[in-house]
């Protein structure tokens, strides 16, 4: 065979070179813009990324109105060239920015230069040459009765330079022309002068805002055109002595609490320093001063005795006048001494008396009976005190079988615990039947306390809580027994039905018996004529009998006897049933 060689030529296609020059898309500030800020930055944004090295102080120039280049820092990033002036621009000046084309001009990243130079102009804002003016002053010019604690302020037509507001450019002088010591400050368009101390009463003060080189200026450095002054007058001096408007206890009051404090209210604020143990005194019936703490606040003077006052005693309080007496904050003393008297209450030494309405002493209760005892299930009663009145009622509850006291959540305390009842003269303590841990005896002790602190000697009430049904046994007749007149009448000591009953907690209250003829009617006490079951009481409890001689059987046949016992707590046994046959 003949071997052959083959050659493959591979041709690569390259992208076309970028030969399109960049163009300017937008400029900042915009061409023709006016009122441009003096601290502006100048930018040109192109339609494509530009070569940073092509943006220089030659290719991007800003010139002022005289054609002078503005010293600046020039840089580029992405498609934006930025020129940042080294200092603020001049006001009211038209500046021209030039982006240079050509070999030394701005080029894109492929080296294409701007097709032609790009220029635009803008004008900076005009210089503020208008001096500020005063718009509002406080206090107003000519104001009277101005508070002695006032501050003085002026609001201007524009923002002012804080540094221009000081103790020289803003001064307050008194009626004698003396400068008032003060702190001066400025914020925004307002200057404020805060006196270091209260102003004097009844004085006309003059405030001055200075103009000129050392005066108040706006943020452009324009000073007030001329000094600005205004005057105001403070409140006149207080020469009126204070008067007493109210006292506690009231003059002539009786039955005043032994723990009372004594106070007087005046027609105006008083000087706390003038209220002391000499200017405000309380004396007992023998003229002896009562040891006390005395103080003043606002328009009230207060005397707090160091110990309870004596009972059934007339006390006299005195507010002193004169140089050593009680004065208002302006130094005016009471015009004359002020005195008043009151009498304390008679001491109540008799304890209150309480009564338990429910449960009854030696009472027996099941869950239903307990719940129905008070308006809210629990313990309730009354209390009375003829002297100072009932303050509170407390009770303790003890489970007798364990000798443990109720704590509010369970019977766990080994020592007596007292819980607070709701109410006073009519009181109650909520205690649901579900809180009893078991059947048995419970002992309640109740004590009331009156407002004089007298405590009643507790009274005890014991009751039985029983939820267990009693049980009964029929001794005669036997179930399914057959009886004649002779054998029936000989069955019990009293002819009829007899047996026993027991209840371990509250005891058996009654035993009841029903007798039914066959499956028809019930004995109602005189005949078998009732169509509904009738339970009739037996005689006795733990040993009981139900008189029913053989003569009461109307005929031979089957009879059903049902027996149930009831205990003293109201629990009822489910009836036991037996059937007999009677043939005379």
C-alpha cells in the first residue's frame, strides 16, 4: 500500500480593535449652573471607562473668570474623571472646566482620545453681605412682672456664628448699669443669656446686642447693622406677710388619732429654714412642749410627734410670728402668732368580737353541704367593735387527725398558722371542698383585731367533713325468705323489718325503708297505693326497726324490701334490696 501525509491549516479570528473615541455623558456641576457651592467638586462622566493615566492637571483643567487655572487634585476611576479644588472657590465667579482631546488629552482604555476638547461653565453663589436683624426678644421689650428666674434670649433673621456670641456682644445690665453675671450661648438663629443668680425684684433691666467688629455676626461674618437694646422690669418685691389658710387637725377637732401629725398650710411658699422647733410648737394640756420633728416644704409646715400622743388630751399648736417666727421666701414673717387646739381620741382597750356563721359548731358536712354554706364556698361570719372598729379578721384551720394547720395551700404546718379573711364586719374565707385532704374532724379558730390594735381571744369551732356513705344491714327478713303470719311477726322485737347501721365519721342520722308489692305499688304508710317508691323512716339508727306487722300484707305473694341509711353529713347509702314471699 502507499502511505500519504495530510496537513490541516487552522485559522483564528480575532475581535476588531476599539477605534471609537470616548464621549462625555454628563458633567457636575451642570453646564450653566448658578449658585454653585464654593466647596464643590467638578466631575466629567464618559460613555466608557477611561485610562486613569490620561487624566492629569493638563488634560482636566478648571479656570476662573480671568482664565487662571485653579490649583486642584485630579483623578479618575472607571468612567469618571474628578477635579477637587485645593481651596474654596470664589463667590459670584464663572468658572470654565476643560476636558482636553488629542495626544495629551483624555483617552479610553484602548488609547482613543476625545475627538475634540469638551468645555462647560458654571457660576458660584453670591457673597452674603446682608447683616442679620433681630426678630424676637424674650422677655419682650417693655415687659413687666418678669420672673426673677428668667433667661434672656434673642432670635435673629438667620443663623448666627456661635463664636460671636459672648459676654461682650450680649450683655444684661441692672438699673444701676452694672453687668449681670451670666452664661451666654448660641444655637442656630438664637442667642441666650442665663443669669448666674436670680434677678432682683422690681428692677428694670436692659439687654444689649452689640454690632461692629466685636459684635454678633451671621455665619458669613456680617455683623448687626447697629446695637440692639431692649428693657424689661422684674416682679415687684414681696412685702406681704404670709397667712395661715388651713390646719390639720382642724381647730376644735375631737377623737383625733394618737398617731397624728400636725400641719399648717400658708397662703404662699414659706422659708424652710424658718420652720423649726421654736417657730412651730405643740404643747399638751399641762403646757409641756411635745418632742417632735419639724419641717417646711412649699407652703406647708409639718410637726411630727416623736411618740404617739396621749389619749383624751387637748393639745395646742402655735406658729410663731416676728423675727424668730415663720417667714415666706421673701423674708416676711407672720403678722401675729397663730394658735389652735384639738383633742385626742379616748383609747379603745376592748377587743372586738367575731362570730362564725358557717360552719356550725359540731356540724357535719359533705361536699354539697360545704359548698352551699357561704356565698363562696368556705368559712364566713361577722365581727364587731364598738370602739375603733374592726381592722381585720384572721383564722386558723387544723386537721384534727394529723394535728397539722392549713398554710393556704395544704395542711402541712406543725404550728398554728393564721390566714387573712376578706372583709371585716362581714367576712369570709374561700375554702373549696376539694382542699380537704380527707374526711374527719377539723377545728377553726377565729380572731378579730380592731383599729386600736386590740386582738380578740380566738374562739374555736369544730366540725366534721364526711363524704363517705353510711352502711346498713337487714337482720330480718332474709333475702328470698318465705314467711307466714306467725313467722313474720316473730322475726323482730317489733313485728316488721329490723337491722343495724353504721357510719364512722358523722354518725347515722336516719334509716328509711320502702316496701313494694310484687312489681306494682308501694306502701305509703297506710296502704299499697303509691305508684312511685316511698321511703318511710325506721325507728332508731345504729339499731333500727320498721314496724310492719303481717296484717299489713294485703294478700299472699312476693314483696320487695329496700333499706337505705343517711348520715349526719347528708350522705345517703345506695339502697340494699331483698325479696320475700308471704303466705298467711
